[in-house]
C-alpha cells in the first residue's frame, strides 16, 4: 500500500497505485458536473488498507456541494460524506438522509484516517477537529474541541502509532494532542 500517490489541483485529481515503479501508471480525473468535488481542494487522504478508496476535502466556506468526499473506485465516482445531503450511495445503491450532526460549513484543511480503524476519520476544520466512526453518507460528526482545543483552524495532523496519540497542528494556537485509541462516541 506504500506505493500509492494522490494529489489534487483546483481542476483535477491524479492518482497512481504504483507511483514508485520505473514506469508508474497515473489516472487523472477532472472536476465538473460528473464529479461533485469542489474547485478548492483542502486535503487528500488515502485509505490505509483499501487501495481504491480516496478522500478529498473542500477548502471553501458555505459549500452547497459538501465538505468531505470519498471515492471507493479510485476516483471515478464520489460521494459526499459531510452528512449534509441526501441521495443514493453509488456503491451499495442504498438511500441515505442528512445527518443530525453534519460537518460545519467551513474549510476542511486536513484529513486523518485511523490506520487500525479506518472507519474512524478525523478532519481539521477552521473550527477545530471533528470525527466520525462511521464515514459513510449521512455520517454523524462530533466536535472534539473540548477540553483544551479552541475553535481554531487545524491545518495538519500527525499520528504516533506507539502511543495512539494524534497531534493537531493549529494556526496560531500551537499543537494539541489527544489519545485516539478508543472509539469516537457519536
């Protein structure tokens, strides 16, 4: 799984499952009506065990298209997992409803997928850290800002596997640390 690379620009996403090979193969997808991905990508993350699953966040405020998206087919189809919209999940073909606790309408700057429990996702927003333990359409997101972390932009994450500690790097408020070994209560 360490041979994968994904990057996004304001108009495309490029993905390779064999980026370290002598002649890597790249797939490039354009944003547009077929893909709901926003024009301003905040972050990209790869699933730790499923080579076909990619997460992309929206860096824009008040987006009608959502704040966090997942593709389970290497970038061909995308699903909003912000918890705001209703519709039909393109993979299992089931309907979903908006969540009672969606992500807020603001920039999602960072994505962290727990390596041992990949259904657990943490996002750094301009209002702090949010998490879900069920990253699907209609996901319920929980604000993890208390105790200690203020409503401050979180720009990056780092994970220390030996201690199960997640470090949240902020804009202007330093670094906050939390142990993330237990399940997120949603």
